[in-house]
């Protein structure tokens, strides 16, 4: 009897070990990718677009069997486009959810502190939209090995804006406005000023404000007095809405020019009418990959009336970023961020925002577009190659 019980017990132990082993193998069939985006805070439309674009790419890969035989499991966290919430979100997904890969953040002021965390913990980060040069570089100019981006950087975007102002708009005098506490707006402003003056233009005024300001009347009085040909306002849509509306009330007719932070469904197109901004893609691009993207996104996401949503640059860059990341995992052939980062550095990928390769600083090499806000619409004007 004892011998029989021992045999039964042994069989149960072996079965338990086999089930545990199988369970462990099943767990290894999944790979987690975090999406850190501002789903609340000052710019929630940025976060929704980013989340939806990245999730669509993940869905497409999973429909094809995932990557390396593993199902991709997204882990979404609200990082609020601000440093402290972003740090908390990054630590949570890394330490608790055990992710090895992060898509995000959207804003440079959030992506920079996240980059410090991921490079200390050997987690791979790709930001879809953070354009400040310091996202991928340390204070002494060294490349952060685990941080990449899918968008062009502020120096390029600011330079493109300045060249457009000088050449296409024939502007000779510019007034620059920016948020002194925001890495994104300050970086763009500095790049624009350097390129505009180098091209023969004159900066006739420069004023700063804070992200909490809502009354810009004192600053705009100086703009009106300076009579510039162009006003450079490289901020997010929520600030652009306030400034351009108040500028029209003051009778300022000089066109405003900005960066990709203008790109939002919540941009006040009446207030910003006549303005221009640099961006990463245009839905008016006739390339097949763009038109296919518009169709796929519109079929997946609808507005309150059931109409297809047109993806903005945030959604598009998040889609490209997710594809770049997953394609790099596939190319590396192993779920190991230290190997995947090397595969990403050497990757060439045909994205919606252009054919993407990375330079030595982990920045993509691709074109920018100029868009105009006109008669309630955003209209493609031109493309500028690097």
C-alpha cells in the first residue's frame, strides 16, 4: 500500500512539474511592450492618438502571429506629458509589469527623465514624437544607447521653419515666443532663431512665458509694436489656441509659424487661420503606404458620429515607432533589449512618415512637411528633405 501511494505521489509530482514547465513555457510566449502617453493633463489628445496608433501596429503584428512566436501584450500607462508622472509610470511598467521595451513618451520634458531610467535599467525606449535633441543625448553629448526616436529633432524642425519663413514667406523680421520652462518649445525657438539670423533675417523681439499663463496681452502688445513679418510660436495646440485668439483680438495680422505641437484635432483653426507649422506627415500625401494607413486607421477608429477618424501625426509616428521596435525585435531574433537596440540602430524601415534609417545619435533621417491652417482646414504646402 505504501509503495502504491509512493508511486501515485511520484506521478502527481511529475505531473505538477510538467504543468509548471508548460506554464512557464506559455508565459514565455508573450512579450510586453509599454506605451507611455499623456491620457490626462494638458494635452490628452496627444496621448489618445499615440496610444491608438501604437495599439494598431501591435494588433497587426499579433494578427500575423506576433514576433518571434510570441504574442505582443501592450501595457498602457498615463504619463501626463510631465516629468514626475512619466518617471512614476516608467518605474511602474519596468519594475512591476516587467517590460523590456517602452514606446513613449510624447513630450520631450517627459521623455528625457524616462531616458535616464531606461538606460540605467537596460530597457529599450523609442519615443514617437519627442523632438528635443537631449532625449537621445547625455549632457556631455554622448549617445544614450537604449533610447531612440521616430521623429525628426528640434534643430532640423526649427531650421526647416526658418528656411520656409525666409524663402517661401519672404519674411525679413521675426518675433519669437516660447515657454521658458519647456524643453520642446525652447529647443525649437533656439534652432529657429539661429537659422533665421544665419539666413539674413532679423529677430525683432523675443518673449517668454510659463505653461500656466493664460493672458498674453502684454507680450502681444510688444509683438504689435515690433511689426514682424512672422511670429514664431513653437508650442502645443492648447497654448497656440490662446495666443492666436488673443492676437486676432489685438489686430495682429502677421502669420504665426510653429512646430508639430500644433497638430491636434483640438487646434482652434479659426484662431490659427493663416498660420503654418512643420510636421511629420500629411494625409494628403499620395504614397500608397499613406493611403493604406488612412484606410486601416479609419476602419479601426471612429468619431462620435461613427465617421472614420483621420490619423494625426501623433498616431502616425506612434504607429511607425511601434513597427520600428517590433521589426527590430524580429531582426535581433531574440527578446533581449541589449541585442534589439543594436538591431534598431542598423534598421531600415519603410514607414508612413517616410523611409527611416537612424543616424549616429539615434535620430531618424527623413523629410518634414509644411502645413497651413486655412479656411478651417489644414492644408499641405510643401516637403523639405534633410
